[in-house]
């Protein structure tokens, strides 16, 4: 092969490598694929119509009444299990702690490379559940709710975004990424329906509006 063609081949390979790298920038990892897929908007609307509408009552609430981050398998608790599920290329220590990986937060579109920058959000907050009927549950049922990996209830997101959300319902807070709002409200309604929780009037109005735009 002549030097001319060798140089030309190398330049083509370099160009292709650069092109592939640039395309990768437009393919961010997505945590939403790991979250159990919520019911459809049509089903969510049907569920919402059947939910009891009632005022909230936070009397007696304590986060400790919802035992969470229980052992799931071996030395892995619920938080560590969700971190591994929602992340990419997650490496864990012998104690199941995530030592490296990346996490994409669908609430705000940020990607993080340290597990300490990520919270596991209870999509329907524990306090919200208490207000909506969980105050009458057994501790065992509250524990199941707080560690539910089957319903779309737990998701890895940016820590300060989760803290900003706090205990707010969809009438008070929604993900800043509008593209994720339909998924969010479908998941919210599914969880409330499964656990037989009520909605307050403002919450139902907000959910209805978002679901109608799905």
C-alpha cells in the first residue's frame, strides 16, 4: 500500500471515529427505561376517576414509620439495588456500594458520575402516602410501599432535585423536563391506585390536566 493511500485510510478512520463520538453525545443514558413502565394514559385516567377524593391529614406522621432501604439480596439494600438498576456500567464493592458508574436523572436531564450525587426518590412521597391513607396501614405494608421495586415508585434522580420536590404532589411540583411529565403522572396514579390511596381536590385537578395532555 502506498504512503498516500495509507494516510488517506488513516484520515478516513479518524473522521469516522470523530463522527461516532459526536453522535454519542446525542444519545444520553436514560433511567426511565429502568423504572417499571407505568400504565398507559388511558388506564391512568380510569384509575384516577376511581380514586377517593379527600382532604389530607398529616397528624402523627414520621418517616421512621416507613422502614426503608431494607435488604433485598445478599448485602444489597433497596437504595443500592435501584442505583444498580438505573445506572450505566455500575461497579459495586463487596458490600454492594456503588463505586463507579453513571446515572441519568429524567427529572432534570442531568448525568452524574458519583452515587453520592443521586437520591432514590419515592415517586409518591412517604408523607404524601401517610396523608392519603397510609396512616391506617400496618408497619409491614408501609415497609412494602417504601421499598417497592415492582411498581413505578422508586427512581434514581439528582439529589437536590429530589430535595426540592420534598413531599409535594403534582399540584405543587413537577419535573422540570416536560418530556417526562406524562410518565411521572401515569406512575403517580398507578401507585396511588394500587395502594388504595386518596387524592386531594387540587392534586386530582392537576393530574387530570397532565393526563389529558399525554
